C-alpha cells in the first residue's frame, strides 16, 4: 500500500463525516415506523408543535428535501432557533457560547495527558507509578465527576458556577477527562512504548554514534503513530465531556446535547452533533496533514555532493 | 503460580462475577416494593443485606433491578464487538484485499464519531416505548467496534497474515481448523475477549451515567422504566450522604461495590483470556 493511501482515506473521511451525520439521522428517521415529526416530538408532548416542526424542517417533503434543506442551511451556520431548551434563541448563538467551555475542558485534559506522556517518555515519571494510573483509570468518568462535584458543592455551595468555583469546576472537569476511563494510563504507556520500540532500531544507534540526538531521529518516525493516538484521545474526551459537563454544571457543548436530548429539541441536538462532526473532521484532517508532512520529511533525499 | 493456574483462577472469578450479575438479574422483581416509613434509610445491620433507601425500600431490589437493566444489553454489546473484531482479524489473515479495505474505511468513518454524542442522537430519535438500554448498547457496540477491529487486524498482521495461513495449509490443516483454532482461539482470543469485556463494562458505566444524569435532572431515564431502579439510583442516594449528610452512606458503598464487581469481572476476563 503506498504511503499516501492512509492520509488520503483520512481526508476523504474528514470530508464525508459532516455529510454522514445528517444522512444517518435522515435514514434513522425514515426507517423507524411512524411519521418523522411524530418520532422527533410525539403529538402528546408537543401538541400542535409537531405540525410546525414538520413544516419547519421540511419533513413533510420527504427525506431528500429534509437532508438538502438542513445541510444547505448548516453550511451557512444557520441552524434556526431552539425549539424547547431556550425557545426562540438562535441555535448558532447557543453553540458559539457553549463551544469555549468545551474547548477549555479538552485543552486542560490534553495538557495533563500530553505533559504526563512527555515526562514518562523522558524517564521523569517513574514506571512504578503505572499501576496507579491504571487503577485510577478503572473508575468511570461519572463517579470521578461526582466526587469532584460533591467537593465543589460542599465547599462553595450548590449554585457556585462563577468566579473561582466555576474555574475549579472546569479544572476538575479537565482532570476527570484526563484520568478517567483509562485515558492517562493508556496515554503514558502508549507513548512510552512507541518511543521504546523505535529506540531499539538500528538507525538510532548509528545516529547516536554520529553524535546526533535520539529525539531528533525518532520523532519523525513516530509522529504518525503519535498523531493517531492524539486524535483518538481528543475524540474520547469529546465524548466523555457530555457526562463531565452535566455532572459538574459546565455550560459546554455536551450540556447542550444533553439538554436537547432530554427536551427533544431536535434542531439543537442535530446542530450540536454536526458541530462535533466538524471537530472530528478537523482532527482527521490534522492527522492526515501530519502524516503527509512526516512522510515528506522522512523521504527527503539528503543532498549528495557531486563527484569531482 | 504458573500461567495455566492463573488463567483458570481468573476465569473462575470472571464466571463467578457474571453468575452473580445474571443471578441478581434473574431474581429481580418487576416493580419496586411499596414505601415503608418505619424503615427509612436504615443500614445493613437492621435490614439485611444492604439496608434501605430514604423511602424504606430494600437496596437489594436496586441491585437486582439494576443488574436486570444491564445484563442482556451489555452481553450482547460484548458479543457484537467480539464478532466485528473476529471478522477484522480473519479478513487480514485471509488476505482478501477488498474486504480489508472496506473494513478499514468502516473503521475510519465510524471510529471518527464521538460515541456519546451519537448515542444521544439515537436516543432522541427512538420512539418513547423503544427507550431501553438495548438499542443504546447496540449503538455503542458498533461505535466501539473500530478500536477492537484495529487491534485484532494488527494482531493478525503481526502473526504474518495470509503467509501464516499459507504455512498452516502447507501442514495439511483444514480451513476451519486454521481460522477457528489457530487464528481465532490461539492468537486473537486475548484481543477479542479483552475488547468484548471492556465494551460490556463501558455499557454498564454508560447506563449508570445516563440514568444518574436523568435522575439528577428529575427526568425519565432513557434506559429503563420509571418503576425500576438502576445502579445509578444507589449513587444518587449516596450522593445525598456526601453533600447533605443524609444517613445513606450504605447506598453509596453498595453502588461503588457493584461498579467494583463489574471492573473485577472485566479484568478477570482479560487475564483469563490472555495469550500464552
């Protein structure tokens, strides 16, 4: 398989993903028995709102009309207004105000995970601590988040969301995402084992004898594997952020998805899911770019002086 | 302790834990018993074996009903992941190029979806009377499959892939023996069992998380009916002990013990199935 096949597949997947999410939803809606509008919000809950919903989302015009209308608006970031979570408010504004909290949460947890992985690879984090990270990682995110939420509630009160308690909730959220469900343990072991395997290669030994550093020789070769791990972890954290944000009361994208699902706010959930798909696409494209850049760097021929 | 004894020991623990889960599920009452004001929030010493909740109901019913909610969906989810992983491993060994490429495209696309978000969307789209853990668990299993497939295919690749199969064919073994015994049972077993057990555990944790969030928001759960209690209810009762000092520490400890049993079962499956 040529080296460019994998990055190409990733770029294709990055383009397909934002088209796939609404397509999947359309397929599910029309595959289930009953009218799509009734599935989204049954008449006994929404009353006449079900008919409005049907017209608003072009559900009465068939699956293709629904898909093309929704996607056509989505590419202009026009998701309409919230149906039930914050009736009348523009969904794009709700997403824009929720996104920073989720990004901060992911950045905090990524800093923790990448910092610990770098320390472990450099030999500054004792290997003897590995069982500890693994043991902590056995705990599900919901339980760790509950412990953190209990601490904040007991210390600062149940409605402490601003100032330092708000920041503390964010820090705890990042910590939980970073260590729960085996994230930290597998990141440390994964990164360390990738480097350890690479260091055993013959070319590294020769490079050391030439006076070159181990890192500058191994890093280009392990970059694709590290990029893949990085994408997997960010995706895992994005998924876990739904639980962490709800338990710790952080107003992020995950909280929006949860509220929208509970209240059957179809437009909001669909838009939030699409936002997640865009983030995932960006990660795929980033991984493909890193793979291409690394391949070019590694394959670059050294300049050989012409024979006299 | 040699490796064989260790595997037998861990296998016994795994079977025991699974037996406890299925036993609890099989004996679960359909509905919650009535409230008893005289037995509110009493400990295991007064009401055997786990004490009562704030309404005087035995926490044993919580454990039983919670086990019934998760037992079948989690086992089915584990089996689905095992099937996907086996398919990916066998495909790599069989050397069928188009199938391998197709599976890789599936892994790339499905693996790029944030699982919990997709689960939320599926949950929202399900008709109200279909809202149980089963469709959620099956969705989760499909979304978790790419990781298992990737690892199984990599293991098969390290084994030698199609060359390994050719070598065994040269020994005169039949295709059934090669793929089922040599490839799957002897070499892919550890990966398949571990991934399946982990997904079973994830489904249980997912149920706990979804039910807890719904209960905390005083909303109906996506995973079970209102007249049954999930293990999340134990944690919710226990949380009131943490933040409001209600005498319900025993509920928290029972909830954590059940979570611990699930973790132990997963680890036991992993260790019992590890490669020689």
